[in-house]
């Protein structure tokens, strides 16, 4: 197999460029204390560059298969940084960064300097700039997607006051962004009734329900009120 005439200086330059770009990408990972930092990113870039240089040095003309092998190999390495803990999965961004770093290293290995540099810059910019956007979106999502809450308001009153209490509960619900899920009555004692109202709120609203409980307690014939809640 005929070897190419690539010089040692050219070989070292391409390898050095791959290492430098890998370090640049890894710096951001290291700064944010992610799984793949300076060492891993630089080694991934150098490894991809070496495989690319192997094809160049040996003049095999089998670039496509070598690149495919690099992609597969890096895929196994990147899989090691993806962790699943319950419903949460971490490391996907780091794994994707490693995969992109291998592509940058391969470009440097083939002597495509500007393409490799542009790829490294884009990877770093995406990791830096999109993180701010992702954080802002996550904060907004948590604020707008708070868990729905069901409050159970229990009122103990005398039998003559039960209709008044029920009407007061319905009136308060109709005047607020909450909805009634169920309204049940059960006899507590001979002369008293317990009214249980399940009220759905699209987000936690303890103050509103406590105010309702206080207002119900002030009604004639009401002996006791309690409020319980559960989120889902």
C-alpha cells in the first residue's frame, strides 16, 4: 500500500490543531463541572484525528469507512456519560458534545483547518448560549406548569345551616378560578352535618382556600372548618 507524502510537520500540525480544538471545547465542559472535560474532549478529538491521519498516511482511500468507525466508537464512549436516575436522564448534552468533538478532530486530521475551527466554535457557542435559553425556559415552565391541587374543605354545622353553607361554597367557587369536584354531606351527630367539598385549583392557592374556610366558619351554625390538600 503506497504511503502519502505528508510531512511530519504537517502530521504534527493537524494533530495539534485537533488537540487544541478539543481542549477549547472541553474547557466549557470542565468549567461547568460536566462528565467530559479537558482530558476527555481532547482525547476524543486527537483519537478522531489520528484515525483520519491513518487514512491519509497510508493513502488507503477509505475515508468513509474510517469516519464511520470513528462515529461508532465515539458512540460507545458517549453512552458511558448518559445516566438514568428514576425519571431523570443526565449526560445527553455531554454525550452529544463528545460526538461533535470527534467530528472536529476528524476534520483537523484531514487537514480541513477552517472547517474544524468553525465546527469547534459552533459547538462552544451552542453549549454556552443555549444553556442560558434552556435555563430561562425551564424556570418559566416550572412557573406555568405548577401541579394541580385538590383541596378538601370540611365543614361541621347544624342541620338547619347546611343549605346556607353549601350555597356559600358554591358562590365562592363560582367567583374564583377554581372548580368543584364533589360535594358530599354526612351526618356527624344527631343535630350536626359534615359537608365535604373537593375543590380543584390549577395551581396551589392556600391563601384563597384558607380565606374560604374562615368565611365559612363565620356563618351561623358552623361549628368547625378544616382544609386539606393533595397535589398531582
